[in-house]
């Protein structure tokens, strides 16, 4: 049994292609049924997010199924394979397992370590379970993918630092104030980024939000959404000394906050640290403000710098994560290999045992009067012959590592000995017999 | 498979343990060589204490650099055992000289280390900062090593100076010193972290150090603990001098320098409480003041003649 993955992601396809091949959630049931109807596909699953669309299948014939899945991907969205294929990647066997484990552990994401992908794959797996398209192999496969992702999350620091500008602002604030509880945030201007950052601050315990804007009504509505207070733009500077964290994003072409304003505020607040974030372009806060003692001024580029530094840190952690993934892939692969080989070995033994029993009975009945000891000797001899013959092929089959080779040998064994293999689970589709 | 994983995960600790054992042996040899005389129980206890401080230092450094909280927690326990063993050193010495055993340079440095660790452990109850441990434990270790290198002579106290004020005086003085040493450490860390935040460099150091607000608080707490101790140390010293020599203040070099240092710290505390000094300025000030303190503690005793040179304690 093997895993096959066919799909595309932000790394291989532009958004124009990705939006065309996305699967709608309503149609998933039909799509999964169509997938299962494809030849040789025994189990199937569809992952469709804004950054990636992937089909997972469990099969005995990975090569054929790869082609089938590629065709399915194109046809179900009314595209020709010629258009879509350059953007598609296909993995089989161990590569497929590794790919899915990496995706689930968020190592293949646009932002390495982002947490959403795990939830998205869990949802996709949930759909597959509902539609009964996931069986023994995919069930185990997905559970192993989830536990590998969990190991990565707990054993590395891959997701411990901020990689968005608004969250980086929170992280910095905590390096200044330690705790954000009982701190006051002021929004100057009502930009979207400001609002997002303010939301993060509130979630981390900021208790008071002041909002000021040239149009007072806009300030009022924004203040309401945070349970804060609107301040008149004309005299917001008088409130500066009460502010611990200031987010500025006005459309003003000139500086709105000058060094003198902040110096005065600092004196009034007895030099408690102040954290000023200037998100506006052109800037709102005079850069000279950053030189004042215990005032920390960051503009958009500085915050980007934090994000870049954190991303580098994540890349370092990703190396550790890859090691964990390697271990987990190997473990799952062993299980899968066992699952594939065992039925053949069992059938082979059964076949030869049948022959042995039949021939033994015939010989015993034609020889007639033998005592117990002689019967036992004959029995032992024949079973020794069978075991000796089977010894090498069994060992060879168990040792084969490359999936394609293994499949070829398994095919050969099945053909040569005319074996009929029982699938390891009931909910797997019937295997074709040669 | 499971066992293999366990081994891999605990690899770091195993390596650390091996390194500790090696250093332990090395250090014991150094101490034995420095002592030369036969190993007495005191010396053994002293070596044990030093080793414990060493282990705690390594654990705290591991916690800080390797971001392993467990190592910090373990370091705290090791340091606690160390401080108890160290107390035993002084108890034994006390019975040996039947008096307060802080008269030689050897004993002074060792006592300083003990006060430092004790105060750090108390501070740790409130702040739980393994980063401070990474400063305090190695500092104590250095003091112990210098103490081991300076000649260990048991000096019976001059009968003129024998007084119940002596132990009080040195306890207050050294606890003050230790508190100021911690505030110095926090001040240095503050300046580094402030620089990181201002220059927008987000390197390893930035990640390891705590927030500047916490560092400022630690700096202030240590200052507010150290100042009363120092004041009491000076007062008890003056009273004791009056008992021994019939004069409260005689402008002995130690007294002069202690007074200068006291004024510096008084100025800093005043600035913090009334003018609202904090952050960079306060951190910088506490570093400068500690330099003066170090000179008062070591420089004066070693360079000038006066009541506080270590020889003066001996019999005339």
C-alpha cells in the first residue's frame, strides 16, 4: 500500500491558477466519491485552502494513480492537463509521506510555523471521514501527521516568535513593559493596521484605549469598538503623558508628533518608558523622538526588521523540525511497508502449506502402514523443505526498501505463485487480480 | 526506538554532566594545591561550596543561553544547597576562632559571596529571573576562587575590637555590598537591553534578556534594600569605633570612601524617589556607584593603611 499526493501550492502556482482549482466545501462529498471511483484508488482525501490544493490517495499502483489524479485535478475544474500540469507536483511513497508531514507541521507554509494549516488539514480529514473515503491507511497516516506536527510544535521554537508586523509590535511592547496589563494605548488616526495592532494589544491585557482622529465621529466609532475613549484631535497632545503605547497612522504629510511633545509628556510621566509605533507613510512622528531617553520609536521598516529577524530564527528551528519529520516519516514508512508485504507473505505461506499438506496426505495414504514416528519424520521433512524454500524470498521481500522495486517483486511473487491477496481492511477497494 | 529518542533528547544534559564532573575534579585539584596544607573539614566544605556555585553557574548559563527553564529551576536548588554548605563553613570557622570569622581577605571575599547568593535567592522569590542567576552565581564563584587564592590565615581578633557590634557591622556592610552588586548586574543588563531596543538589533542577547521594565525594577529593589543595610553598616561601625577607640569618626580612608559611596547611593535613591530618575540614567548611576563601592571594599583595604586593613585585626 502506498500514499500518493498530487497538488499545487503557493510555491508552484500563482493565485490565478490556485483560485481556479480550489474545491468548494459543498461539492467535496461528490468529489471524494469521484476520486474513489478512479481505478486503483482505495482511499482519498482533498485538502483545499487558499494557499494549496492537494489530493491524497492510498493505492497499490502509485504511478498510474499519479496520472489519474493529475487528470482528475484538471478535468474537475474544466482545465486541460497541458495548462495545469506545469504547476502540479506529484509525490509517491516515502516522498508523499514526507510532503504531507511537512505541510501539516507548517514547514511548507508561506510563513513557516503558522498555525492555521494544521486546522485546515484536520478539517479536510474530517470531510474524508464523513464521506467514508478515508480508511485504514489514511486514518493512520493523518494521525501520524498530526502527532508529528505536535512534536514539531512542542520540541522546537518554530512558532514562538512574531512574524506579522502587528504581532511584532506586541512582542516589542512586552520587551519594554513585561506585562501589558493596566497599560494605555492611544491610536492617532484610524488606519487598518493600527486597528489590527490595537486589537492584539487589547488581547494581551491593555486596559485602556484612547482614539483620536481628525474626524471626531470616526474616532468615536473606533473607540466604541474597543470600549475606549475618543479624544479630540486638536488637544490629544495633552493626553500624551497618560499613554504607554502610541500607534500612529494619519495621512498627514508632515510630522504630527514632535520631540517637544514627547519630552513634555516624559517629564509628566516621570520618565516611565513610552513605546511609539509609527505606521504611517509619510511618517507621523519626528525621528528625533527616538533619541529621547526611555522612549522607543519604531516605524514600519523597524517592525519589518523584527519580523525578518524572527523569520530567520524560525528557519533555524525549521532545521530541527526537519529532523523530527525524518524520524516520523521513517516510522510510518515501516508500518506501511509491513502493511503492504505481510498479506503477500501470508498468502505465499498458505499456498505452499496447502500444496505440502495435499502431497503429504497422498504420500502417506499410498505408503500405507507407517508408524507414528515415521509419519512425524515425513511431516517434519516436508515442512523443512517449504521453510527452506521460503526463507530467502521472505527475507528479500521484508528487506526491500525502494517502493517501486518492492511493488515489482510483490507483483512477481503474486503472479508466479498465483496468489489471491486479501486486502488488510474491509473498507479498501478490491484489488485487481491478474 | 523509544530509548534512542530519550538518549537523543537528554544528550545536552549528559554532555553537561560530563563537563561538570571534569571541572569538579579540576577545581578540587586547584583548591588543594592552593591550600597545600592538609585538608581540614573547613577546606573540604569550602571546596564543596565552590563546586556547588560552579554547578549552579553552569545551570543558570544553560538556562539563559539554551532557553531551558528547567536548568534555571535546578540551578536555584543547587544554589540553595550551596548557601547552606557555605553557612556551615562559617559555623566551623566560628568555633575555630571562637569569634566572628570575617577578618582576613580570604574570609571577607567568601563572606561577600555568601551574602550575594543569599540576597539573590531572596530576590529570586519575587522576580524569578534566571538571567539574574546567570549574573549572581558566576560572581559568587569568582569571589570564591579569589578567596581560595588569597592566603587562608585564621586571625584571632584583637581584644580591643571584640564586641557584639562587630558581627552586626560586617553583616550589614556585606549585605549592602551584595545588594548593590545585584543592582549593578541589573543595571548592566538594562543598558544592554536598552541599547538593543534603541538600535533595533534583535539578536540572541535581545532574546535572552528580560524586559527593561523588569530590569529597572530589580535595579530599584536592590538599591532600596542595599541602602538601609549600608547605612546601618556605617552607623554600627561608628558606634563600635566609639566603644573601641572612643571616637565615632576618625576619617580613616575606609570611612571617607564609604561616606562618598554612601552619598552617591543616597543621591541615586533620592533621584529615583523624588525627581523620578529611572531607566538609563539610574542604571548608569548604579554602575558608577558600584565602582566606588568596589574601591571602598577592596581598594582601600589593600592600598591604604588604616583600621580596615586586614592586618589590623590581629593581635598587636
